[in-house]
């Protein structure tokens, strides 16, 4: 890898923001020379969290999201910060729903794909996603 990569975006909690997240992931993977498995699993986790924020965040005011991606030799990291009401989610008790459930898999998938998923709720929500990079084959 040719150095650390950091990318940022800010936008409204709308479906187009998920597209922006995917575009930044493309740039990150190109610049960071990230392996296929790490790309697939990190993209899946980041996409699930981004989609959950856009679909489920609530506030009386318009919701804005700050998004930062970083990549270094050891890990991939994504941080979402929003101004929404605190998300009432207990990440320690998130599990995969029954096979016939129509929703509710996003955070369970993200937890399975990441080494760390944390959430803080001071002044909105901050979601921190980390995946340790696999050694090159």
C-alpha cells in the first residue's frame, strides 16, 4: 500500500448519501490496494450502517451525516456522525432474525463482517466501524 488514505463527505440523510458512501469506498479501495475479501466485507458492513441511518434515524430537524473513511496498512475504518436523536439500539444483543423476517439483518451482518462496531450517543450518534486488513496472499 502506498500510504494512508482518508476520505470525507457530508450530506443529508437521504438515499443519495448511500450512493456517495459507495463512491468513496470505490476511491478508497483503489487508492488503498485493499484485498477482495476485505473490500467485500467492509463494503457490506458500511453499506448496511449507512442505509440504517438513512432509513431509521429520527429527529425534528433535518438530519445531516458526516462520514469519514480511513485506510492504513493494518485496518479499514469508517465513522458516521449524525445529528439525529440517539439510536436506541443495544449492539450487544443484536442477532440475526428468523429466516422469514423481511428486515432486521443489517446490523447483524455488519457485526459479523467487522472486528469492531461501536456507537456513541453524545450530540447525536457516532458509529465507528473497523476491520483489520487480512495479510496479502
